[in-house]
C-alpha cells in the first residue's frame, strides 16, 4: 500500500509540476544565461593569474555557473571556442528565420534572445538546439586545430580502411565536442519540470544532429595526382547543414506533455516523469526531434510583456505567397512601397598594371515595408 501511495503521489507531482510551469511559476532564471557571454567575451575578458598560472575569468562573466567556470579553467582555450560557436549559432538562427515573422532577434540582455526564452514554444526549441550544436561544433573543430589544450585530433579510427586508402590526417574531435557541450550547456538547466526536460531534449537534438552528419574526407597521394593512395579522416558538417536539418525539425516539432513511466522502480521524480506527444496518435519524439509544450505567439505586434518586436518596418516581398510575402509577413496590415534611385559602380575593367576603372550606373530600386 505504501508503494502504491508513493507512486500515486509521484504521478501527481508530475502533473503539479507541469501545471505550475504552464502557469508561469516554474521558470528557471538561470536557463540560457550563459548565452550572454556572446556580448562580453574578448581578449580582455580573461586573464592569467601570475601566481598560479591559471585562467581567471573577468567578473563580467559571472553569467556562467560555477561548474561552467570550472570547465573553462580546466580547458584553456575553450572559452573563445564557446563564444565563436555561439556567434555562429546566432548567425545561423538569423539566416534560417530571415523571412519569418520571428527572425531570431537578439538583445544585449544576459538571455540574449529576449523574453521569448521564457516560453516553451517552437522558436525556443530551435534556439536551444542550435546553440548547443554551435558549441559542440566549435569546440570539436578547435580541438583539431590545436586551440584547446586539453584535446587534440580524434585519431581513434580502427585499423586500415581499404586497399587504396587508410585512416590518417586529423579528424575533428566530435566526441570531445559533444561531451563538453553536454556538460557545459546542460549545466545551466535546473529542476525536473517540463521546461527542464524539453530544454535538455532540444540541447541533445542539436548535438546529435552535428554528430550524425560527420563525413569522410580524403586526400590523394601518388605521382602526378594519380591518387593511388588516399589518406582519410572524419570531418564535421558545416553549421549551415546542421541549421537546415534543425529548421526542418522545427517545422515538424512535437508538442509534448508530461507522462510517467508507470514503474514502481522509479527512484525519484525525474526518473518517473518523461515526455510524450500531446496527441496520443503521434509517435514519441526521437532524440533528433525538437519538442515544445506551448503555442507560439503570432509575432505580429510589439509586446513588451511577451518580448515580441512585431513586424512593422520589416521588408517584405510583394510578389511572394510564402511566409516572406507582404500579406503574411505584415499580418494583413498592409505595406508601404518606397522607390529610390541607387547609383553603383558597374562595368569595371582591370587595366594592366594596376588599376580598375568603373562606370557609375543608376537604377531604380523598389522596396516594401510592413505598416
């Protein structure tokens, strides 16, 4: 009877946690705070303690948790890799959503992406996935470039590859990058509520996407480029490939709810609670799928409370029926058309040696902005 009562109580706790978050009381203020280092990290943001010879973080990097700061001290050189990965992730996010109502705007606040992060919508899912992927990608690449002291190339490929090629070169250390990203990025999450579970799932989806797209690259050896022998290694995909895949999963993301595993052996609340599709006819999300639990705002109008900028002033395509078209992007409010004369250099010719002469060409440029 005591076991049954305990199980019922734990199941009720799952429901209570989910309800408290959806009511806005379960937010974790530390979630995603580390993104703020994108606005802070520079060559002046870390110093070497002359007495101990250790990396000392500038006080402005207090956005990081104690565990994250320890990881940076233990892996000299990794701070700039993290910042570079974060900047690449931001750039990729803005590219993927450049024609949408939500175009991945960023701010100078510690959460970087603004108040949208306090919601559990599709856009939040993409942000967590792409930033986690960006850190893994940059750290793995930095290892192979020798920029991080605690890791090197991945040379653990087993045995000869074939009759005309063999493993060699310098493979990107995806395993170290994945492990570091998991420990660094996930450590900013706290709790066992619905937000916690979805954030961890989306973080892992980003990393898994990077790892799954590793490709073999080879260099030819032989007389006159005959390629009688090849040396091959494993290379990370470009972040654009990762962004494209995550964008596809954004469009097909799964809306999830709390569920319980129904096992008396669950040792704690986190073991008992897990994610399942809100629609029982849908398949459970795989490790590569993005998940969310809250409907997205329409992003049409400015809202300080929600943190949306609206689409007023955005450039739209008057001839497109897609999301970048003026009808959809402007949310039916209409748009204004501007015509301007633009003068640019054209018909440039290189003269030997050594100058370039150009003409000035004037054209009419028409643009449309949402009202």
